[in-house]
C-alpha cells in the first residue's frame, strides 16, 4: 500500500489505539479488583464502584452523526470513510435521494452475517418510540447482505431509498410536512413518503468492529419527523458532520437544519462539530478553462463565508471530495486521495473525537481507580513499617525483646481502639447519610416526576390558556427547579461528609484520603439544552391542528422520555455519590483491620520468643518479600493506569 493511502488510515489507527488503551485499562481494573478479593479487602461498595468503572471502559463507543439536506453527498462521504478497506462502495449512490430514512451503521457481534433491518413507516401510528422498537425485532423487516455480491448489496440498500404514495392527509397524520414532500405524478392529492421509519445496518468492518457507529439522517423532513433524532441520537454523538455542497454553499434549508437541530449542539463539550463542504471536484470542473488558482480561491472564499454564516472556526469547515476519495480507494491512487482532502477530515476526527473521549474517561472514571490503588499502596507502606519494627525486635537480645513486647502490645491495643473509633464514626456517618438519601428520594422522586408530566399534559390540552410552547416551558422550569433543590440537598450532604472526614482524621489520625465530588449543574444545563432542542417541535405545534394531535403526542412522549431519563440519571448519580462518599474511609478501615489481625498473630509468636525466634525472623522476611511483590504489583497497575497521549 502506498504511503499516501497509509496516512489516510489515521482514523483507523487512532481508534485502534483508543480501543487498545481502553482494553489495557479494563485489564488493570480487573487485576486490581481480583487482588482486592484475594487479599480479603473487597467490600460490596468497593466492588460495585470498580464494576461501574470497568463498564465505562468496556461499553464505550464512538458515534459519528451525518446531518444535512438530501443530495449533499452524505452517503458517498460514509463510503469514503468506510470503503477503503473493501476497495469498493459499501452503499450505492445515485443522483437524488439515496437515504430516505434515518440509518444506523454499526457492527453487531451477536450476528454471524451482515444484515439490514427496516422498520415500516406505519409504526409511527402506534406512538411507540424507536428505542422500544429496537427491543421488538419482530416488527422489523430483515434482509441479509452479501458483501461479495454487488448485485445483492445494490438490491438490499435500494430498500432504504424506497418510497410509497399516500394521500396528503395520511402523510400529515404520520407527521410529515407536506410542503417538503414530492407530489405524485400519477395521483392528484398524493405524495411520496419513505417506506421505512428507520434502518439498522450491521457490517463487519475494521472501524465498526472497534466500536465506531454511524448515523445518517436524510434531511430536514426526517429530523422534523422523528424527535428522538434531535433529542437523543444527535446529542449522544461524539462528532457531528454537517454536510454541505460546494455547488450551492449554505442554502435556506441548510440553515433550517443548522438553526433548529445542529447549532446548539456546538455548546456541548462532548460533541465535535464540523461543517463539510463536499463535492469540491465540481469547482475544479467548472474552472477547467481558467487558471487553477481560481478554483482554489473560490474554495477558500466559500470556507470563510460558511464559517462566518455558521459561526464556526475556519478550521472546523473542511472542504473535500468524497467522490474523489472513493475513486482513490478503488484504484489505489494516492494523488487523487491527496486532492480529495479526505485525510484532513480523518485526522481531525482522530484527534478531536478520540482526545475528547480519552479526556472524559481520564478525568472521571480513571481518576477514581487511581485513587483507590494509591490508598492500597499507602496501606502496604504502613504494613511494611510494622513488619520492620517487629523484625528489629526479634533481632535484639531476650531482655530487650521483653521490653519491646510490652510496647508492641500497647501499640496493638492502641490500633484496636482506633479501629473501634473508625467503626463508630463510619456507623454514625452512615446513619446521617441515610437521612440525606431519604430526602434526595423526596426531592427528585418518581412522584415528583409524574406530577410534572401530568401538569404538562393538562396544560397542553388547554391551548387557549397556555399554548404548547408555554406548557413545555413550565414543564422544564419544574424539572430544573427540582434539580436546584437537589443541588441544595447535596450541598447539605457534602457538609455532613466533610464533618465525618474531619472527625475521622482528628480522632483516628489518618490523612491523605479524599472523597469524590459531585456536581449537579451539568444536569441543569442538560435540561436547558434539551429544552432548546425541543424548540423547533414545540413551535411547530404552537397552533395545534386536529390532524397533528397524534404527532404532537408522539413528540411530547419522546420529550418526556428523554427528560425522564435525564431526571433519573441525576437522581441515581446523587444517590450513588451519597452511598459511596464514605468508600475511601471504608477501604482504609478494612485495610487497617487486616494489619491489626496480622499484628495480633505476630504477638502470639512474640510470646513464644525462645522457641520461635529464628522461625519468626524467617517468617517476617518472607512476609516482607510478599509485601514487596504486592507493592510492585500495585505500582505496575498504577503505572499502567496513568494517562497517555493517544493522538
């Protein structure tokens, strides 16, 4: 393979490095978790915490979302990113619309062969959300794909672009805005609508196998039709590619998609946002009779103009030719690949998306694990000092041993008293936190959530007094007020935890232990973002027509479900934090108890000093060697957990 084509594999190599890093971290978490079990240092809370951290590294995926009007070349761009490894187009392209329904592309490890699953458009009448249908596969049409047969692939993928003719009233009842639909050339009063509501495509591909997933949206009408796309799928994306065409720049319909469904996502810290000016090869064709610099200057002007129109940095507006990139992959043509500029996008995605995901995992989950390992290391240091002290006692004469025996007995008793104090502090602390747990359940309980839903449903029915927009606004105000009350309750919980830690340090003398913090403000911001994302829909139903009632009900149920998920996530996070805030003290207490048990065992040997002096010296040396091995193990785990630069 040529060097130019190898450089273009930056996206693959970046995701490979990210996946390998996650796997290595997961391996170290498993090793440390097993070590705690073997040493008798594991508790239910500690094990649950490590299990949660492990899930974060084993279930993480990277989602790319392609958004834009039809005929912008989104399908060919997906081909360009995925097709290099097959040296052919995965998805057929032609003039006009090739994708009529939202389409997800991913790897399904449970399947033995590629497939397409298609959800009929009629399912919109049921009001059942897409997320529920994903668990009800009997409603989906299933088509097998033969990647070795272009004809088989062509027939299968053509299904995604199929339409059907229905009366305008039927289209409106399904939620379509008729003015955006193609009218029938044969039947007056009929329009074309997609045959399918959603498509799932499973492919065994190197990028997809490593955890990359892609969602392709077919245009403004589809985004307006399925609230879940804007309220759930797009916010979950780690990179959003807004695809434009060099033929026309940013059109009115492009602006509609940008303003209603994309723009606000730029404020989300976990979403990298790029505007892709596709089809730059057309500019070169237009300027074939002129100096080549004209095409380059035209392209630079278009990038600058598009960046200003969309309020994006110039480097986030990327011109390319997906068509040239695909041809370069097919013919192994490095010069054409270079002209396509596809590698610029691949490198940008590899850098921004992977760095953001690695940073997120590093600053939260990985930090927690490292702190736990450090606590275990500190415990081993204390245990070694105790063993060295005992070794020193056994190395002296018998009279000195008797004196030291008295001193060591007092030391053990003092440690036992401290341990009793620890248990008292922790028990009383748990009782205090139980009260906070109960109040958290009251502040953001299921009853409160249901009350908000019922009030919003009643308000939306009375459109003369409230209006849809006002009712939805009141709904979100109530949810955000609950979040602020939750924040206040957690502030009180944090003060309680601070006092418990201060008492622990003062009475027991331990230091250097910190508890993880919690911040509810991001959840309040998330509700604000969700309300912004809902704006195009609530404005659309400002004057609710009878034919739109079913569609509005679907919108509100989708909105309510997303709000419910966020509300419950905030509550679970608060409850989990409250339950696990004392986990570092519990870990230290458990390890201190293990040291006391070992000290008591050593005292028994000291009392039989004459018979066991030499044996005990050997035993202590052996224990010190074991401690060295354990410390080396934990140091190795800690080293391997340290963050690294992946890109």
